[in-house]
C-alpha cells in the first residue's frame, strides 16, 4: 500500500450579513437610517480566474439630522481573488463598481463592501459570496440539486451525464457542477424519477416511483414508456443494465424480470436469483452469468441464461461483485473488522486475496468498482477511495473515514458523498482540461 495522501476539504460556512438590527430582506439590508445591498447574485459558482462585475448600492433614508453628501466604499476580499478598484467615493443612491477576479486559494471566497461616512467612520458592511471550483482538490457543495444524488448514467461517446435524486432527473449542463432538471409528462407524480441507467449504445432508462420504466433512445431529448414489468404494481423499481445490455428489474415480493428489447417485453429469471434481487450481474465470454444480489453471500453463477443458479463459495461474507473484460472476478467480502478484495481467475472456483482495509463503519456497497479510461477507482465505505491500474495493486487516492459513495461523470470528474453529510464533493483533476 502506498503512502496515504490526505486531501484537504474546505467547508465554507459564510455568514452573509452579521449586523444587529438588519432587515430580514435578503437583498436590501437596513441599519439605522441606511439601506445597502449588492446587485449581484449570492453564491455564484465560478472557476479560478473568472471575473465578476460588482455593483454595490448605498442609500440614505430621509432624515435631515443625518446629512451625507458622499460616502467611501472600501472593497476587500477574503479567501482569494483580486479587485480592480478598492475604494470608491459615491453619493447616496449611486452604485459603487469594481471587478472581482476570483482566485484559487479557497472554495468559498468573499468580497466585503465597507461603508464609511464623511469622518471615515465605518457605518455598515455587506458580503458577497462566491464558490470557486478548483482543480485537484475536493470542493464541497451543499444545498444544491446534486446533493441528493442516488444514481448516475454516463455516455462518453455523446458527452452526456444524467443523475437522479429521490424524485427528479437532471442533465449535466455546460459546466460539470451545473445541473438542469429534465422535465417530461411521463415523469409527473406518481412516476417521479428514482434511478437512471444507460447501456453501451447510449439508451437511457429511468425507473420511477410509480412502478414504470421510461427510456430514451435520443440522448434524453424525448422519452417513451417501456412495457410495464408488473402492470398491477405501482411501487419503486430497481433497475440494472448488465454488460451485455440486458435490462434487469426487481422489486420486493416478485421474481426478477429482464428484457432484451429495451423494455418492450419481459421474461422471468430463475427463483434462485429472485430471492436476493439484483445487485451486480455480468455476462462472461462463455455465455454464463455471474451475479451478486442485494443480500450478503449471494454470489451465484448461471449456465442457462439466468433460469437456474449455482451458489459460488466465497472465502468469507461476500458483499459486492465486479467482473473485468478478461473475465477476472473480483469480490468484496467482510472478514472480521476488515473488508477484503478477492480475485478469481478460474470463474469462481478459487479465490486469492489482493487487498484488505479496515473501515470505520459498514453500510451498503454501491459504486464500489468504477473505471475511468485506464484506471479503476475502488470505494470502500468508511475507508476511502483507492486507485488501481489492474485491481491487484492499490494506492490510496483519498483516505476518508466518512466516505459513502462515488460517481464519475463522462469527463472523469468525481462526485463523492459522505455518510450522514448532506453535501456532495467534486474533484476534477487538472489533466482533464
């Protein structure tokens, strides 16, 4: 194991205005007999080196005892960035203007406007916040749509990424941290989106909270209903697309079903599969299927296209499965306090240990094995994210005892979630530009 490299995270908690007696209006602040505000939107999302043209306004309420011919506005930045103008003298009712170019020092950067009266006494101040997405570090986002991410589908050929939350579907915008909601009448309540998958041909599938599956064959421009897997059921479905482009669907209390024609017709899988439902499933080169269910120790193999299943004996309590293009079978297992990764090169007949780690906690293993170009990213909840070229030798990319799940978009940008934290962390390596 290579030396662990801890990557710092900046958690910006910026108080926009901290003045006693201020108005509750989020745009215009009042103190004593003055109004002051920024015309700019709070919380803009930028990249280092981008500029913001800033306008700050100051007004005096009608009060003959407080005459002010002009005031001095002093601008200052914290957390990074530079200004074209630091001090501006204005008359009340006029804007003070400057240009703020954000830096790369921190994620949360603040421009403060300080108002001075004619005796140069500070009488008011206000903050403008910007979030700056820097390369090669983790940037934490809270309060945005992607914070509730449950699933991701990527299309590297057409340059598209979609994510789902508990009830909405989003398409990635012009920047990796911008998400645009996908709306369609098929996604109206109760069929709000729940999960999203794609096959190798770029066909998108969305399961809904109302028991339907919706597909798109034109990269999300239009959507069509698939044949309903269980017409009489109207509960959330779990879907999975295996490496042969077969669409699998399961829910509690019924047999697993699959479709080889993009959801136009459905067939029952064998009972041995249905009792565990579908966690991971792969087609081997010889036509056999290897699967792991949602339950512990449900590693199995089928030689008759999923109708009958033979359990595969794992070295310990298996939780997760991955199969490479060379039919190498990798499983994650619980062994005492450790999570162990095992490899089988003989279709599950024998296994050898290739890595073990000790996590801080255990939970469901979701996107454990992800591949981007020539590298694998292996996420162990409660331990961190490991990187590997061959899944035999590993290095710690991010040792983080709170890690829960990882997603990678079509450009290789990573989005991580942490256990119990209502936020998502982005990381884009500078080499992805």
